C-alpha cells in the first residue's frame, strides 16, 4: 500500500444511495452492494491543494476509497458502478478481516472533450496482510504522471522504450484476451476425442502462446 500524506486525508463515509443516483446500476449490482459491502469510505483526495502537484490533461484529483467487505471478494461490476459515479480516477482498497487488496481501473478523460470518463481494464495487487510495509508515493511532476505510476505498481509488465502508458494498458488487454482464449482451448482439448481436431486446437494454442510471448517480451 502507498503512504498518503496526512493533508490528503478526506475520511468521509460515502452513502451507497449517492452511487445509485449517479451511476444508476441495475438491480443485480445494487444487490451486490448490499450483500458484499458494509461501508465505503472516501479516504484520501490527492489534488493540487493536498499534495502540491499540478493538474494535467484532465487529471484534477485522484481518489482513494476504502471498501469494507462482508465477504472476501467483490465483483468489478460493483467497482465499475462506483467509477461511473465519481468523475476522477479511484484507487480502491478492499478490506476484509486483516487483509487488504488494492484494485484500480485505468481511467481516462473521454477524447470528445466532455466531462465523461472512459473506464478500461482493472488491475490489482492481490491480497496482503494489513500489517505489511507500505511504500511512498512515486515521485511525479503532475497528477497524471502520479496516477500512471501508481497504477503501474499493479501491472507486472514494464513499459517499452517510448511506449505511452495508454499503449501499455492496451497491450495488457490483448494479453488477457489471449490468455482467456488459451484457457478455453485448453479446456476444449481435454474433452476433444478426435485426433485431427486435437491437432487443430494445439496449433491454435501455439499461436496464442506466441502472441503472448510477443506482447510480453
């Protein structure tokens, strides 16, 4: 977990009703809010007046939310509803018992100049003990750079020379897509009885593995 400056502490409970009003999630998602979440706390607000970094390219604030869970998992559908309700990037800290998991989506202002945001893939840290050491915020010259460096801590691939952060996220999206297809083919080949069909599936698997190797090298 990151160490956040005391000046950035916001520490206000966020009512679920406010999220419902802004994001208008469908009934199934609202039910998950009730069954999975005991409380949402808007913990920190990273902004020019709280951490002394200027805004850049539509990144005016970065939020940190603590979500106290009733059970050890939370669907990204729920996180997406919160992201839709709050027009700033959010880092979620999911708290359950003595463990914490950090999750965040790559979130960027829409290219059409409107006030809307584009929410892309979610990345996470995995579960850790609450007592584990924290790390200082990355050194940055503005809020956009800080946000990208914070999110990069959840991505297990380095940026290539000259690669924009948005391109890194897209590359990781392609890796995940290939890995999902690979898992489906591996399950399929276990059930397949025809030898010729197994040969075809194995060829597809080799192709996907080659794509992942190229994307991650």
